[in-house]
C-alpha cells in the first residue's frame, strides 16, 4: 500500500476525495490514509488547543487525559503490525470464496454504494457494542474520557476490532475488497473531527450528517444521552431506527461510573474483569451467560438492556478526575511521550521487531502510571 499525500489524507478526513482518485483495483494499492493522517491529527489538535484558549481562556485538553487518549489510539493500531485488520482479512476471505456478484471497482456507483454500506454496517457495529456487555467491554475505552476534544477520538480499544468485522461481511458478497479498504478508513477518519465542543451547530447539515453536536450527545452520561446517536458519517440511521436524540442540557461526558485512572492497561481491560466478577455472583448458568450477552446494565429480572435505576444522578456540576502533579514531571512525560510518538511512526514505516513493540508498550504504561498519581485531586 502506497502512502497518500498529506493533502489526500486531510481531504479523506472530510470526505473530499473523489471516487476517481480513491478507487483501486487491488487491495495492496489502497493508500494507508489513517497512518498518513497523523500530521493532520496533530495539527488539528494543536489548533483546537489554541482556539479553545482564545475562546474560553482555558485549554480544552489536559496533559493527563490527552496523553492517555493518544496512547490508547497508538495501542489500538499495534495489531496491524502483525496482521491485516480483522475486518479486511475476513472480508477478503468471503469475497474470494462466496461473492455473488462483482461490482466494478472503478464505478462511482460502487464507490457511493460502499460509502453507504460501510456506514450502515458501522451503525450496527456501534449499536451492538453498546447493547452487548462483552462488546461494551471493548468499546467502553472510547467513552472513558470525561473530556470531549479531538484527543478523545483517538481513545480506541485494542480488542474491539476482533468482533466488528462480522457486520461488514454482507458487503463482501458484491463489493471489491479494495473499495471496502478505502471506505473503512474514510469512515474512521471522518469521526475524528466531530469530537470537539468548539463547533456548536452546522445548520441544515445536522439533519443528514453526524456532527459534533450529535456526537456530544453520544458521549454523554446524562440519562437522555445514553445509547443514542450511533451513526458514523450519517445521522439518518439513528433517525430511521429510533436512536436519535437532540442535544439539550449540558452534556456530562464519560462512563456512568467513572474509572478515575489514566493507567492504559486498566482503561483497556478493567471491564472484562468487572463482567467476570459480576457473573460470578449469579447462581444459574443462564444469568451468568446473560451478564455477557445482554446489556451492560442488565440484572436478573430486568429487560434485555436493563434500566438506568442504579445510575448516579447527573447534576451538571461534575468535575472530571484531574490529578495534580509537579511541573517537572509534566515536562518529563510530555518530552518522552513525543519521543515515543516518533518511534511509533517508525514502527509502521519499517515493521520493527517484537522487542520494539514491548518497549513501546512499557513506555506508555510507565507514563500512564505517572499520570495516575493520587497525591492530590481537584
């Protein structure tokens, strides 16, 4: 796969690529748009930080939360060094063995059909990740930040990709893998810029597209926000299937029960342990199994998705977890994190050895332990 230009990666994020320039016959010819978008991510995050300070007088990104989110994003991409993404590997297999028709790879109609098909698949990936507890165990990583800014978009799960591929397989009956490989990246990239509080309303576009306004609701732990607005690029799926909610009172972000830590391993895996412990308290096999396959709020005697009776009441005055740590420690972590960021980019360029992956992980884990100091909180 050839790297695209920085311009192409930036335009990919805003769906500004034409079908002609982003249609390819072979999978190996598809650019790595997500990988090459790193400078765009950094540039937009710095811009958001600057605009946020100018607009509100305070930074919209904290060091501890921001670095935790970026670290999660880095870790979530590591499996791609060892294997192609699960979605693409399974997709290619179904295409090779079971396709019913073969849509032309160079047709604009195929391109637009795939954009809609991938986004429709994503809606159901996303909705199921909220409605099935074992899948929520992976997806909760993305919701664990109590802030809402562009770094939050990068807070991704290491394990979610191992289940999401199932929802895209119907497309493999007709859509060439190369076109799917383009749109699975475009769908992900589009969702980066909608993670901001600085863009309030986009007028008529709000009726069709997923926007910062709609996605803020999705990240809220207010009762009216929970399990709403699952769309990736388009919000029409939520309007069609009854999962749409307008932004109302102030949105309070994060998990219903905040985890109050920046330790990356805990952020990634804690909910799996929570599920196991919860299931262990039930006596029947049916209840134990239901703990994993029903909603995260499910309890015996409740409906499949449970209810919100045990949710802490949101007052609008909640303060995010924010450890206080000395300036020299902040400088140390930021400088070393930037060095690790350069190493991370080199990993993808040169496919470095397993020992390098281990060093990368332990560096990020060490930073997260430093960030999670509990000496003082406000």
